[in-house]
C-alpha cells in the first residue's frame, strides 16, 4: 500500500528501503539487547558460581572445624568420666577408712583414758607404798631402839 515513493534500480521503493532499514535496525537493536541480556546473564551466572564456590569452601571449612570440635571434646569427655569414676571409687574407699579412723580414735581415747587412770592409780599406790615403807622403817627403828635399850646391861 505504500507504493507511493520513488524506485531505485533494484525495484524497491524508498519507503520499502526505509522499512527494510528500520526492520534491520530493529533486529540489530533487538540482537544488541539480546546480547546485552545474555552478557549480563553470564555475569550474574559467574557471580553466582563464584559465591557458590565460596559458600562450598566455607561449608567445607565449617565442616572441618566441626569435626575438629567433635574430636576435641570426645577424648576430654572420656578422660573426665574416667577421673570422675576414680573420684567416686576413692570416696567409696574413704568412707569406711574414715569410719575406721573415728572408731580407732575412740578406742585410742578410751585406752589413753584407761592408761592415765591406771597410771594415776599406780602413782597413788607407789605413794601409799612409800608411806608404808617409811612408816614401817620408822616403826622398826623405834622397835630396834627399844630392843637396844632393853639389851643394855641391867645394873
């Protein structure tokens, strides 16, 4: 319908040439936009892949740290459990020993008290013996003196 324009040597009118040119430009613009979109899409894809790589690396690093934590706490738990078990055993062994000490301390105090009583009794008996011996000596000396006086010649 647009056949109003002039014709060039190829049989196309100027309008047709302009339409064709506009179509080519539109296609070129569309292709340029598509290329730009594709380029941006690739850039975004590269950034996502880069971030995924970082995330995977971070995930591996965190998993390694987690494993190290597990290994680190596991032996300590075992050692702590062993030490606690030994403490419990020592407590169980200490209880009867403590009771034995208390019993032996009571027995010792009772024996010491009995010893001190007997020592005091012995000291009193020794004192009484010394008094008796002294009295006995005095009585014998007196008797000897009397006998001695009786032996003196009678005149």
